[in-house]
């Protein structure tokens, strides 16, 4: 199932995207299903198990995902049985980032061998971690704001996963059971700011520097996250290409490693590193500029495309 966050009629809610580009409002669809079954307090039950906000929905784990799947089937078979609109055409809604307020955003550095080599570094023995914050997240139909703090704007294609249930001291063997789903990310980076200090945080947390989406593909749809092709282009020119098989630290390893450090919660986001081909390693360096179109495609997951737009100083 492709889980999305969408805006329609001035309200932002979660939905599922069908193969024929229909958007099903999951909360309203589940309300309609419960009402058809004669349930009392159907609104309250739906809000508890299939709420209208993604982070809350993920807290329901696999049980809520199964309820949502059943609600999708009900809505497709009974599209006009409820006072609220259950089904939208994809082109009639704005698709937002699947997550807007994750509790934690972990980013992994130096996780593809070719990128490590182009940066002149050694293969790490432990994952290199840094953080991004919710202020960085924009959606698949938003522009990347090129803030006037730097002229060295770079892209980083990233495969991302979202935690689906509380995880502490998880083994690698069991790790994938704690993943809710997968999405596409672009770790937009202001390189000169990143390099000003030993810590990378400054160049990684500028407003609007994490395009995310277009949806969250539930984990049951991707049996092996370590065999996916990933390509990034700028204005149609290929800049990055790899396969997640080239990761130094796999999704399993990252879930297990992170869960030894902190308690992972549903909705926590992990972006798993970028391959070779970033602007910083180019000669000459061709930094992103106003109007550039950056497209990231990951096999079995989706396509994330955003346009760079320069912002003005306040």
C-alpha cells in the first residue's frame, strides 16, 4: 500500500494511493465502513485506529495498516455511502510529504562505498550519524527553497525508511519487522556551511532541505530493501546511480544499531546515506541553481522531483 499525506478542500489528511491514481481518505473510509456495520461511536473508533494524521496512524502498527487496507476496499466498493468524500482523483489534491512531524530524523553519512572513496575517506566501522529536524521537510510538489546563506547547494539522493513500532535493543534478524515502510529523500546540503565546523549540523538543517515522498510504501511491498536501483538527475542529466546493495550498513544493521542507542518510536525517520556523484566531488563543481529540477527515483518506491527556487532575504 502507498500511504500518502494529501491536502484537499483546505484540510490535510492521510490516504492511500491506488494503482489507478485514486486517493482514498483512510479515516473517512474507515468511519464509513464502521457505520455500515452498525457500530456506535464509529468516529471515535476510527480516530483511535485509523487517525487522519500519519505519525498517529503509524503508532497503530500493523493492526492499523490492515484496518486501512480493508477500509480502502470498502471505499472502492461503496464510494458514495458517507457524508464526507472518500475518493479523490490524484490530480485534484496536493500530495504532501508523507511525514511532517517525525519525532526523530536520523541521517547516515558515508554509507555507500563509491561516495566514501570520492570523498577520500576510509570505510567506517560504525555508522556515521547526524540529525535533521522537521523544519527541513518539504513535499514532492514543493520547491526546494535556496536560502541566501550560501551559493554551494548540493543534492544527495537517499533511500529512507520509517519506524513502525517501538524498538529497543533489536537484533538484526528481527529488524525489518520494526519498519513501517520506505520512501524517497533528498538530503539537500549547503556545503560551505557544512564544512565550517567538524559537526555537519549547520549545513544539513536549513529550512526546506529535506524533500521527502511522494508516499510511504508499506514494508510488506518490499521484501528486500537491499536490492533497489537509485538514480538522481539534474535537468535530465544523470548525476548519481547506485543500488542499495552497495550500502555499507544495511537497513537491518541500522535499525539494530540505532535501537541500541535510543528507543525508536513509530514515525521516526532514517535516511540511509547517498552514493557517489555529489557536486562537492565534481571537477568543476556545478552547484544547484535557481530553476534546476532534481529528480530522485528508487526502484519499487517512487519518484521524488522538486525544483530549486531562490528565496529572497527578509
